[in-house]
């Protein structure tokens, strides 16, 4: 049998685990990924985890053949090592795209329609109109990253606006985007965009991509949303741009250090909306991720067994 380590929150039922065992896997469940010690890591051929390899050295798993990540990004595993040692890595691509896209639209509409104003007035039983509501019809949306998440976001915004610009390394024709611009020309796009949404993966090239230079190129009064990784934005530069009045609003679902300290500078900012890394949540995620995991485990078993997995 192949040795499988399931680390962290997966929500597998007893029936799910029995199904996995019937495929030929011997299962060990690790409740917490930050356990100080993982007993006998050299035993495991397959690992299901979220951020296990940010806390533990992947080189200790000397018989590892495959990893199923519960996150959409690949920044929580040393991909250079995985590639060098022929470890198959699958992420949760597509699992969270729909809830993130819906959340992004909601957050932008909340800002443009001043939803918070009406909610607060309701609490005070106060009947008060607001005349400065804005609309999306004439806005230009710019989405950094045209993958699964970016495409789902573009799909929804295309129902509201005429211009949805994509920024990516690849300029393939994608549905729902008016046009896609090479990332090297991103400053041309941000200068004309009213809403800028970040969905890019975190890599060495994208780390702090949104520095003071890029932020200053943005259109005055733009709305910036980050639902990817916190380190894509240089937070010192972002603070400077916000306090200088450059941006209308910044909606942040992710941060370099999570959870945020109670003294974090942006808690009290009227222009910052802080979301606790929550945009991906959905009642449908469990079934989506289980389906993907079961499919991959079924494919991996014969491949790894024939390759010498014990």
C-alpha cells in the first residue's frame, strides 16, 4: 500500500477515508500542519496539505512522489525541489474561483453604492438618503492574471462594464476580456483603469510588483483589490499612496503577515477595507476539493506503484 499523509483541515468523512483506503492507500491524519515533529516523514509517498512545507523540510520526505495542495497557489511548496525530484504537485486551481469572483464583485459594489452607510443607518433606525452613489457602467476594469480566478472575475464584471482588460505573461485570447496586455506594459493599463484587481500568483518576479512607482501610475480615485497574495503589494508604498489620497479605496483580502496585528496601520483607515483572507470561502468548496483529490489519488496510485512506491 502507498503511505498517504493528510495534514490540516480537509473535512474528510469516515466514508471518504474508507474510499481512499480502498484505492490502496494507508492513511495517517495530522490534525495540525504546524506540529513540531512529523513522525517518520520518510514513510510517505503522497501528501495532502495546505502549508505543511512552509513549516517542515520537504527533503525529509525522501519517498515523496505526489503532493495535493489545498491552496490555489504554488508558493507554499519549494517547486524547484519538487521539479528536481520528480514530485508531482497539484494545486486547487479552479476550486475557489467562483466564490472569489462573486466576493470581488460584491466588494466593489459595496464601495460604489456605499452599502455600509445604509447598514449603519438601519442599526440606528435612521431614514436617510445618500445622493452620491456611483455606477459601474462607464468604468474600466483591469485584472492582473487571466487564469481561472481572473476569468471568473472578468465574466462577472463583463455584465456591468464594456472594458475588461487582462494583464498576463500570455496574451492568448480569453473569453470575457476586451483585450489582454503583456505584463511588461502594465503601466499603460493601470493609468486608464478605474478598478484594478490582483489575482496573480506570488513568484520572485511578482513579489512587491505593486510598488510606489506602479501605485503612482494608477488613475486618481481608482479602486484596488488584492485577492491573491499579500506580498504582491509593497505595503509601505501602499500606505504612502493611501495617505496621499491617490486611491479611492483599497480592498485587501490578503496580507504579507496573517493574521493582522491589532496595531496594524490600516485598521482605522477609511479608505481600506480589510477582509480576513475570507473571499475564497463557499459552502460548495468541500465537494469541489474532494472531487479533485479523489480523482488525483485514483490517477496517482497506479503511476506511483509501478514506479516503485511502497
